């Protein structure tokens, strides 16, 4: 690839990121109760947590998967909102003193610092409930009721005890322990990977694809979900607090098991590259409409925040 074509591809990717992020931001703003709605403080906290910036990796992956399948983006606005609201709820709860006890998120005070712990807990609970309400009621999703139920089932598994919540429980139980690579990957496949994987799968379910296509997109989602966590672990070592928008070195300070601690920094980078290669292989049968999805895999392992 020439430098000019690489620059063009990068500019197309950057434009796609801007478009995807703007779409989900508008969609979430529509679905979230207005701040003056009673009870006001709770709704202010929900909007603070959900609309406070962020990479929007999960909705971006969903839109990119939809593009690869030829889906109209408007059909995915509700689903993209739902997965990002689930993610926002998880961050609120992860930051609480009973869990990671963080003061900074996305360059701002965490929700429980900006409001209070009780309001933050309720805001997280309400965001999770709203996500499922959106899937149940979104008129633009345009799928038959059984598909809508299947989508809710997949998301419920991804954020419950066999997914994200279970991964967080494993994470908390692992503080101060030395895990082997299989244990570490199991934790992060659940904690971080499950919702990222679901983001790709929900688009596939909305597109009612065949089983082979579903399996390929599922494998892609699994690879990039794990690669995302490895990059997070790397950035906890080499990043800076201002760029990250959260406290650098927090994981090592809490004696959490991480990929650099287990594999070394270069070993962790190599594992992320291997997952990127595996993710691209899963997309081999797809045409150029999947190029943004391919570029997202590289973005995930090269990002600086």
C-alpha cells in the first residue's frame, strides 16, 4: 500500500469514527430522559455518565459490522445506544469505592464523585434497565419479535454473571494473585470481551445472517474484545493520566493481574498483534464493506487512550 492510499484509508476511517460516534450520541440523547425530568438528580447522573465522552468502541463496532452486512445504520441506532448504556452503567459501578475506587473517568470526576455513591448506584441500575427498554421498543430495529428476544437474550448474557458482571467478580477475587495466561484470558473474555463481542453479534442478529457468517463475526468480536483489554493493560503502564482520562498505573497499584505483568510489555504487545491477525482472518470472506471493521481491529491495538 502506498503512503497516499494509506493516508486516504486513514482519513476514511477517521471520518467513519466521527460519523458513528455522532450517531450514537444523538440516539442516546433521544432515549435518555431529559435532565429536568423527575427525579431530576438521578436523570442528571444518568446523562452525566452516558454522554460524557468516551471512545464509543462498542457502538462503533456495531455500526461497522452493520456496514459490512449492508444494514441501514438507522436500524442500529437503538441497539448501539443500548450497548453503550450498558457500558456506561458498568463504568459507574466499577468506579465505586467498593470496587475499583476511582476518582477520574474520561477526564472528569467519576459519577459517585460528581454526585454521590447512592445516586451513582441508582444511575447505573437505571441505565441497564433503559438499555433493555430500548431494545424492546425501538421501532427502527425492524426485526420480528423472536429476533428481538434473541437480541435481548444475547445482551443479557453478555452483561450478567456469565459475562461482564462475572468477569468483574473474577477480577476482584484475583487482586494480589498471580494468574496464568488461561486464567487471565478467561477473566477478560468475560469482563471486557463479552460486551464488545456482543456489540458485533447484535448487528449480525439484526441482519439475520446465516450461521457461518454469525460464527465469523463472533470470532472477530472475541479477538478484538480480548485485544482491547490487552491494550488497556499496556496503556496502564505506558500511557499518561491526562491522555487516558483515568489514573495511570491504577491496576498495578491495586496489584491486579495484567498482561504486561504476566507476559512483559513486549509479550503483551505481541499477543495483541496476534489477536489482530486472527480477527482479520475471520473477516477474510467479507468484501470491502468490512474495511472499517478491519480498521477498527487495528485501531484497538494501536490506540493511545
